[in-house]
C-alpha cells in the first residue's frame, strides 16, 4: 500500500479527468492521499474532496506565495474556522519561499508565525514548504517551538545536517519524485536516514518522477518514489511501503490502514 501525503488533486489541472486519475491511483494501490490547501479557496476544495472520498484527507493552509502583501486578519480567522472541519489533519501548506526576487519577507514571516500558532492552538501537525529559506525557517520554528510541535517538511530539499535538525525538532521528511532525477541529492539522504523519518509524496501536478518527467504528475506515480526509496535502501518494496504508511498514520494521527 502506498501513500501520497502531498498531492494537489483538487487543483484545476485535474478537473477534466479527476475520476480517471482516482481510478489509476487505486489500481496502483495508493491507499492514502492528503490534499493540501494553499489559500482559502483551495483549502475549501481540499475539504470538499476529502468529504467525497474516504481515503482522502485535507490540509488547510496559506502558501508563502499568498503572502506577497501583509495578510488580513480575516483570512487567518477563516482559515482557523476551516481547520476544524472533519478530515482536516494538518495546517499546511505553509512556510517560506525566497526563490523569486519579488517576495515579501516580512509578510511571509508574519503569515508563517500565524499559521504555526493556529496549529498549536488546535494541536495539529504542520506541513512546511521551504525553498531557499532554511535559516529563517528553522529560526522561526525555534521561536514558535512548543512541546507538541510536529509535522512534515514537504518536498524536502535540504542537506543531511538540515535533515537531522528537522528530525530532532519532531518533523518527518517527505520525499518527492525528484529522488529519481540524475542530479538529485536525495538518494544519499535516503540512504543514511532511518526509514522511520521518511514519507512519500508526488506534489502533483508538479515534479513527476522518471519515467514520467515533463508530464503532469499524478498520485499513482508515488509508487515510483517508493520503489526508488526501496532500491536505495536495499529493502523490499513492501517493507518500504509499510514503513512509510506507518509513519503517515503516526504523524497525522490517522486511522490505521489495513494491508492489502
């Protein structure tokens, strides 16, 4: 059984063939999918999708790109209300992104802190997006730290030292399809860390793994990510999939999945 803990299945890229995509993921034995919101409209769509399918759960969040300007308090209030909906299992996708030159550092920091505090108030894990911003991400996590803080570093892109620091803080590392790319640094990371600290995702419709690179990604392809992890760690596919599924159940406090 495979798990895709970060897939934007509710995005418009899947509007024309969502049912077919779901049929393919079931055929590929994907047993769990978590759909993250990046703002209020997408969070609502994630919740609606989770309501429709028993194996789908939702996250509610505000992506750093949504903080190009200071965020109005009413947006945080509405996200807080959405976070209490059934089958919302985390606050995310939230975080920092300094990749593009027109980012608003102060607005991103304020939004990140507000979402971390929301997660604390609800005792929920967080799903963090970090791109070219590790120093500030870790600093803010330290400043907003609390004993129950836990979560996922989505689409992890840091080095081994950053990985160990994230794990020490109670986070698991989510591995995307980029692990299959020739220049990826993820294979060495996956080889050295414990399987207990790893999760799998597609980040669909983005970052399709080899041999689908360049095409629209979809949740069925999370099997390729799991196969890569199994090969790198020299373990069976079943051992990799079972361990990763256990990690997902643990971090998101989900009902235990039966093997099939």
